[in-house]
C-alpha cells in the first residue's frame, strides 16, 4: 500500500481544518446510524466516550459505544476531515503485518466511506476491551 504524497494529506493547520466541526451534525448522524443498524437503543450524546477537538474549536471525530441487535458491543467512529487512508484500509494493513497471537485488529462490521457532500465517514467496529 503506497503512501499518498504529503500534498494530499490532511492539513492539521488552522486553515486546513477551518469549518470542520461535527458537533452540530452529531444528533442527525446518530439518528441515521441508529436507523441503518436497527440499534435497540438509538445512539445519544451519552454514548460518546471520545471527541477529537481541533485548534479551530471544532470536533473532527467522535467515538461512541453501543450494542447491536445481536448483542455485540461495537464502537461507532465518525470521522469529519477526509482521512488520508480509510480506517478499514488501516485495519487491513495492520492485520497483514501483525505477527502477534495476543493482539488483533477490530472486526469492521459496517463502513460508509467519506464523501464530499456529507463531509464525514462512519466506521462501525467491534469494541475490543483492554
């Protein structure tokens, strides 16, 4: 897997993240994800365990825990700025290189790729404790 040129990487400068703030969209994103996954309990602000704030004051990524209808515990990651490499691609690269019998990457259960119109990507993966 080739790395993209630095010119295509996410700029973490104040200018590069101007206008990036998931905060106003979180409720509607959570409603859509809850519906798409048929969650027994809709995602809410109380399910968030991590927010990635930026120097611009905006929130660029949110991680929330919930359970699927089959009882599996999952983490829902909502990524605002377009990533240089998608989360599932990073996980596949890790799995290909991982030699450990004790450490494993989370299973990706659902992935909705980043797109310009929406302005975020969604990754649902198993919740690995520990």
